[in-house]
C-alpha cells in the first residue's frame, strides 16, 4: 500500500494516479490519513455497482485485482 503526504501527491499527481490503478494510495495530512485514491473500477465495486458481463476477460482481470487488494481494503476499513 502506498502512503504519501498531500504535498508529495500534489507534486506527483500523475505518478500516484497511475499507482492507484494498481492499489489504493493513502494521502496524509499532518501525519494523519485523510484520503484514499483508488481506481474507478475499485470504487464501483465497493459501491456495489454491477458490471454488465459483456467483457468477461475484463471482469476476470478486475476480480483478480480486487482479490489482490482485499487485505488492504480491510485494513483501511479498520481505521
């Protein structure tokens, strides 16, 4: 899991946006977790939106990615 200060994020928004496609990025302010940046697909999954199933390969890749990050999301939920 990537954790960066708000200043680091501001100065490297592109790099951290790319990183958020792979795993959540926690953005801190004054040494406290403030925001979590994640992919839109991950957000949709957490929000309970369903995929239409048209692209099964994409759905499978997405599910593998979500499974890979489930521990990170569980850790974040505890905070």
